[in-house]
C-alpha cells in the first residue's frame, strides 16, 4: 500500500484483512497488487475501511452471474441478480438501508422486505 501512496502512511482497519483473507485471489500476486493500488486510490484520509473494498471482493460468489445461471430456474436467477443489484447500493451507502433505498429509487420498506425475502 505504501508503494502506491503519494501522501504517506496508509492505515488499514482490521476488518479489511478479514475480508481479504476470505477472497480467492485467482490472479495471485498481480491481482493482489492491483487491488492494493485500487484501494490506495479509493481510500479517504489515508484510511482503508471495509467500505473502501469493492463489493465484488467482499462478495466473490456474486462476482459473475452469467456462468452461475446454468441449470437454474428463472426465479433463482432473478433472486441472484436482485441480490447483486441491492448489494452495490448498500455498499455505496455504507450499509445504511434508507440511503440505499434512495439510490435504488425504492421506498425503504420495500428494500427492507426484499432484503428479508432474499435472506441477506
């Protein structure tokens, strides 16, 4: 991280390490280096938090839906796509459901019921 920072020391919250330990880095060192550069660019006040981590890293099982559609009924496919489309605004709103509902142009009650229905 220090290699990519122009502004000095970067602090990293402990939760970030927990998330990164769970991610399957298929690109190995190159993918990790690219992620470090990305996190350094995205961080604010030289602090990397779990909100800084892109949702595709936090939720790797939702990364590529196209290949996971095989042998699934339409209802399951819609549920997976809906989960992904809800997670992105939730991440952007740092978990605040009311703000995420605004981003989705949904009433907060509708978002909450969708989250419950999808088991999120």
